[in-house]
């Protein structure tokens, strides 16, 4: 993993959408082309051909432009600033939707929200391909819409974050049989939520009104409410807070989308992880942020709440916990650790405030 002190941070600024994109692209001019090359390699490994990728990009643009043309302007700005083709920037932002066109089992992220003292906090592990560890960074986005900060990948407008209004968003991939690139990509939807919404209620309304053709879970929290929103081509479903907590792994919990989920992608791993977290919470809510983080530690023989990559495997099967994230929407802060929860107690966290 890249050392925390070396991890790139971007201050993305711009008075309009195009300027925000140019700011981001210019800062990534040296690394974004290689990031795209690594993703293109992953697409091919997963069975997504170049023709399928370009067709998916065109379908994404056709869906997003009528809904939020300013998002397309941001992507054009990124391409301009980084001096790369626009289609490559769209592909990076639609990587979840393009990957859904292929087939491969996976190990993925775990998220928990909990009332800790007087605050509602969120914690998440971000598990992804170890080969892509060099291509993520933290960022603060200012100047067009609400200011927000968090973690994302090269060229991608948003992923996990918190905004100045006190709304936090955590991100887990889901898989449904109908997933495709005919709607707004989940990473662009995250950007819209964080830049436009001041509360969980506003965010839920925005997502419900968006053109959706793929699946993910946005676990969102503010000072008064937490919810895990299961987003899918067949609808948007709320998994509400129970006994002060919401827990999320990578399978649908609502019966309607679960009926046609891509079970082969994340099961039984996802259900086992969820059961382990709920077992730990059965004795009570955590009493500190450190205890909240410990909920996502894995011991020998336990379900993999954290992932150590098996380097005997090939690209596409080497899963690693790249980051651990704690959000505090009341304080308007997000803390990001470069690596697994096990190392975070003695390591250096990056703290971003909005």
C-alpha cells in the first residue's frame, strides 16, 4: 500500500462544472492515463471488450446528459485538463457499470453506521483490486454546489464523502441481473448527492428521481437519520436504522431486488460478513470511534471484513482493503486511513474537514 503521508490529495476548485473538471484533470495529468490503462486491462480480463466499453460510454452519456448536463461538462473538463480522450474519462466514472457487463466473483466492502455518544458515525472498509491501489486519492471539492471531501479514484468525480451541510455517503457495490450502462453511473450519482443534498431526505429524493440502470448501496447519514439505500434497475429501497445502527455488505437485503441479484458475485461471503457484524453489535453499540472501527476487523477463520491480497492469483482476483474511512456528519469531517482497520490504531489518519 502507498504510505499515508505520500497519498495524493487534490483541492478541486472551479466556479462552474467545466472549471471543476479542468482543475481535477490538470492535477491528474501525470497519472490519469495510466489509471485508465489499468482499468481498460481489467475490463478486458472481465470480458468487457473495447467495443462493449465504447458502446457503454455512449449509452451513459445519452442517459446522463438530459438529467445533469453539468456532470457531462465536468467530465469534459477532466479530459481537457488531463489531455486524455473524453471517452476514457467517462469509462472511469462508469467503471461499475462497465464491470457489470462482465462476470467474475468478488470480495468487497463493509459499512456500518452507529450512534456513538452524541454523534451518528459511519465506518467503511474499501476493498478493491490491489493493482489499482496507486490510483486513488483524497480530495476536497469547492466552488460549484456544496463543498465536499472524501476519497475517490483518478478521474472519478466522487465516491465516499461528507459535505458542508452535514451529509455523509458510504458506497458499496451490489449486483442485479438487469445491471447495465443505460443510466447515471453510481460514481456520478454520488457526486450529485454530495454537491446538491443537505440531508438524507433530500438525497433519497434525488436518487429516486434519477435514471437508474445499475446497482449499488448508498449508506447515508446526517445528524438525525441513517439509511442504506439499495439502488437497482428495479427500484430504490430503504434499509432503515435499527437499534441505532445500519449495516451493509454487498447483497440486497430487500426481497424485491434480492430475487434477481447476481448471487454468484458476492455470496456466501457477503451474508457471512453481515452476520459477523450483527453478532458483534448484539452486545451493544460501540462507545468510541475506535470501537466502531474494530467492528470491521477480521480474525483468523472469520469472514473477510478485511482483505489481504493473494498474490499467487491473477489481476482481477487479488482483493485488498485499500482504505478505512470514518465519517462524522455532525462535525463535517471524514477520516481516511490508508490500509486496513487492524493497522489504523497505531497509524496516521488523514482528516478532512468541510
